[in-house]
C-alpha cells in the first residue's frame, strides 16, 4: 500500500520550499505516495486572539493571495497543480518574486499553461479563501500545528525543517521516506535538533 501523508504549505517559507521540493522531485521520479497538500497561513499564526482573523481582511497579508491561487489550481485544475506549486515556490525563493502581486501570479499561471482568468474567477468566488481558512484551522485544532512544513501521517504530526534542496530524485525520495519512518514508526522521539549547522 502506498504511503499516505499530508504536508502543509505557505509559499513564503523557505523551509516549506525545501521540503516540498523533496516531495515534488520524488513524485516526479515516480514515488508511489498518496500526498495531500494542505494550505496553512503563517500570517494567521501571528494574529492575536482578540484581533480580526486574516480571513476577514485578506488584503492585509502578503501570503494569502498566493495561497488562494495555489488552492484554486489544486481544486479546479489538479492535473496542473504540481507544476504551479513548484513554480510558486521557485518564483518566491529563487527569483524574489512578489507573490502578493496579481500580475506576477497571472504571469506564472500562464507560464504553467493554466488560464489566469479561470483561476482568478475561482478566487473571486471566495471558495479558495474559505478552503485556506478551513485547512489552516483544522491543522491547528487537530494537530496543534504552528508552522510549515508540517507532515501528518495518520494522527501524528511533526514540523520538519530540512536545510538543503534535494541533490537528486533518489536523495529526495530517501529524505521524505526517513521523515515518514520517524513520524509513523518512532513515536517516542519528540525532538531532535542539531545545535549547529554545517554550512
């Protein structure tokens, strides 16, 4: 049976980019995984309990528009999602693109052979924003999630901070499989963090 897991994303996070590159590279190489990509708002994490949630003022956050675009593509053009997902991360972290800029997002969608008007029509319905809110809230309520990327296997969840992009598809696959093995098979391990990073 294919491993099944979810992984959260916010396109602003460099560590989310690294983890998702591992997953995407392995999938492109034929990894037989059932992966659910779930939106998570790093902006909402920093909203105080007595403040208005970002879902009610999405224009105040730099990441929500890109999240809505990603979710809209995932849910209405699933055959193009992995391509767009990768492109959004790379645009932000390799090219320094401003993903809160609709014109940048439209250009990226076109480059990925997705109709920008169709995606932004979907965003205008409010459904993608509602989905981002729901997925974020479920991650917080069900798994006490506080950041990205959070991997979830069954009822176990862990924030995972990888520091290097994959060197190859094999490296990507092995890395993700290690994460899944530790998460599902070693529940006694609560925290393992290097005190220094060799760079």
